């Protein structure tokens, strides 16, 4: 028997972002909101990214259980982990997750993993959602929504976010080839890096100070890597800088860089016209916006690398 949600009209990414940010979570007076379902969803997204979930049948596998526990320890370290059974079961009430019950299902609420495995063969998500999770851009947006809605609320202290980013750091002993694969697929880790960076810079571009936020996840500012992730796998906050879309592009193109005193240096080799806003050239020698604490400043080694290898000056 497969339960069908009532509203089966086709949904798009905006609908799913909305559903993800309104998941009904377990609340208790003593412990506050427990992010079981968001952590379960992040775990499912992670396994899809790693090709460990390839079809739209989400089994109660050891990989899923271990991933869930690992994320729990990092994202909710101070609270008791009651396990994956109940969120896996109750997510069926949130509009996109259905359960394929087993023949033996007795109508109860499985509280433990063995009982859940007995009662449920697997879960299925809406086909539209499953397809959105196959594409990097939509997968990123859905992940960012979950993280913004459930793990980076205004109540969350910056130190906690930085801690999470740090704890998601890869074990440096992983060999080079696997590192590359891991990084390419580590969508959750990258989402926390981006969030940590824009948070440190108060959601402003460090060059032009522009700040535009339009929803939980849509900001004009990106958390950019100074040394590219694909090459250095470095998600430490001091390999990051907060840049608006225009300045992010120009930085990656090498149209400007920074000197060792965090002043902007502009290349001479490009044509630029702007009638309304300041041009990139106008920022020559200006100091960038920096995080409050010096320990979060971009590291000089990364800046020097950018100057030498990307900057076209
Ligand atoms: Zn800017």
C-alpha cells in the first residue's frame, strides 16, 4: 500500500523550498525544536549526491542511518538523538514523502529502526522532487533552504556555524583521488561554507558593500572561494570572501585582486562602462570590508595565490 498525498498537482522548486521550510518538526518545551526531519532530508540529499541512492526508493539502509547520525552529531550536538525511525515515518505528513508499507504493517508508529524496517519497505519522494535533486543547481537551492530554515536561524550564534563548517572539514588523510570525488559531491559542506562566509561579512559584498536579501536563501552575495575549491578542496573560512554576483565574476576572471593589506588592485586590461554604479576601477586601492575578527580575514597565502595565478594585472 502506498499512501498518496492529497494534493498531487505538479510542484516546482519554489513549492518544494516552501515545503522544506515549513516541515512540521518535533517540539518540546524542554528541548525546543528537534531537527529530525531536516537532518533526514539532508542525509537523503547527501546519499543522492554520492550516487548511493540512485532510484526513487529510499531504503532504511546502513548508509542512511550512519549519515543521519553523523549529521546529527555535527548539526545538533547538544541534543539527544532519538534516531531516524520516527522522522522517517512522520515525514509522510509533509506533502512530498510517501511510504511503501510492508505486508506486516499493523497500523502503529514504529519507534525503533528494527520495527521501522519491519513496517516499511521504503519511502518514495514526489517524482518532481526526485528529479530536481538530480541537478546541481536545484539541489543546491533545496539544500540551502533546509540549512537556512533549520540550522542558521538568527538565534544561531556565528561560532556555532563556524564550528559546523569546521566539523564538516574533510579528513586530510583521504587520498587525493577520493578527495576530489568527495568534494565534488559534498553539497552540504559547501552550503555551510557559503553560509559561514556571507554571515561573517554581514551579507554584504566586501568590495561594494551591496546587501540584498530576498528570501531565506536568495541573497545577492555569494560566499566565494579565493583558491578554487575544485583544485584545493579548501573550505576553511579564511579561504573565503563575500562578493556580489558581479564582483564574484570579476574576481574569478582576475579583473581585480587584493594586495597584502586587503586593498583592491584592479587590472588594466579591460573595458568597463557604468553610468549609475561605481566601476571596478573606481575601487582601486580601497580597503575591502573585513569580518569583525582578524582570525576570519582572508589568509595572505590565498590572496597571494590569487594575485599570482588569477589576477590579470
Ligand atoms: Zn559587489
